[in-house]
C-alpha cells in the first residue's frame, strides 16, 4: 500500500484538484484507490457531489482509537472510492491534543488490504489533521503555483515535512513540489518556477500542470476531466504526474 499526502499550507494552489485527478488517473490505470478528505471544510467532498450529512462514515472515524479503515464504509465513485470529510472535524480537533494523536490515521490505515493507494487531501493550514497526514504518508506532494504566497506556503509545508520526517515518520520517503496552475506566458510564473528549480533541484517534479479552464469548469457533480474531456490539457498533465510518481517508485 502506498500513502500519498497532498498539501500546501497556502490555499488556492490546486491541492484538492490535484488530489481528485491523481486519484482518478490511478483508478483508471488499475490501482484500487481511496481518497480521504481530511479538510474540515470538505471542499473535495463537495467537489465530488457527496453530501457528507447523508453518508454512513466519514474521515472523522479514523480518529476513533477503536476503529480501523476496514471498518468504515467508503463512497464508490467512477474511478476511486472516497472517505468524505465530516462537519464535526473542527469540534473534534479541540480534543486531539495528546502527544500520540498525530498517529491516529497511521494506525487506522495499518494492515488494510483493500486499497493499493490511499491519497490524503489536507487543509491549507497547520493542524492535527495535516500532521496526521504527514505522519501516515510515504510520499508528500506539494502543489505550488509559481507566485509569492503559494511558494511561501509550499516552502513552509516542506519544512514541516522535514520536521515530521525527522521526529515522527522516518517512513516519509519523499517530499516533492508540483508546479501547478502554471501560465507559461506570465513572467512571474517563469521567475518563481526558476527559483524553485534552482533552490530545490530534483525535489521539484519534472511534470508541470498548466492552467486549464476545463479542470475548473468540468470537475463538478462528481465528475473529473477524464469523464468529460479526456483529451484536455488537464487530463494529459495529471496523467503525466502519475507517470512520474510511478517512475519515482512512489507506488
């Protein structure tokens, strides 16, 4: 089983869109894939047209010490399964203050044999849910739009990952940046992309996800670009992202 966390402490970087489309590609090429929405706002859950008030189980169940993933009912979607976010996550977070609470997701996922790949979608914040994702993950992918605030958030996320890797999760083998929402004609995008590659070298993925109107327009009502326009720029770019993950032995 591979566990991939996707996050950036700054919002608006294509994090959730990346989670959905990486999950979709993985499912389409034969991996049994689960996406877990660990964002209390539940944007990915709404994006997939899932009513989190009317599902049996949510990702909040992973924070019950007596519950494992195998005991939770996930939502089947065309390319992957989803464990939705819960409206109770903000309230529950107030009680997740113990030193061992950052290991709850890792323990809940332990020894499951249902899924080949689990994708953890996280909030644009530093929280117990984000820390749980980093502790549980083998790989961290940080979508970063090559602009000031996004780059700053991405770097802070990378530093957080290094701390977690050193103290809590030596199994976090890779933390990599994915340039996303890239507009090739914007000078600022070229400048910050150059900055990232110069500073972080091979930690920046070769694949670049370009701006694609169809991703924003067509990813709704539980569908992705692969359902509506498999030849779109977004479909091609996210397919290339997964190809690179496979080449880097992340799966």
